C-alpha cells in the first residue's frame, strides 16, 4: 500500500491471538533498536517512587 505519490504506508493487520514463544534474538532486536534518546525523555517524565508516595499521602490528608 502506498500514497498517490508512491510513498509507502503502514498497513494495519489483525494480531494473532495465539500465544507463542518469542526468540531471545527477536526480543533483543525490539528492545535494543529503540532510540536511546527517546527512552531517556520518557524516563525524565516519569515520577520517582518518592514523588508517587508524596502524591499518595497528599490524597489522604487534603494537601493535594
């Protein structure tokens, strides 16, 4: 499938519901091909456990 300009497009297909073992090499390819900079950006946006604990405490004492 491509656009009228001939640019290839992704095509959605149903995912098999059948469980299967994923070879280690396939997992390594998936996890290690992710952009390291993107992973760092995502991690910067995540709350630390201490921040989550403070939020949880604040929910119960009205200081939220």
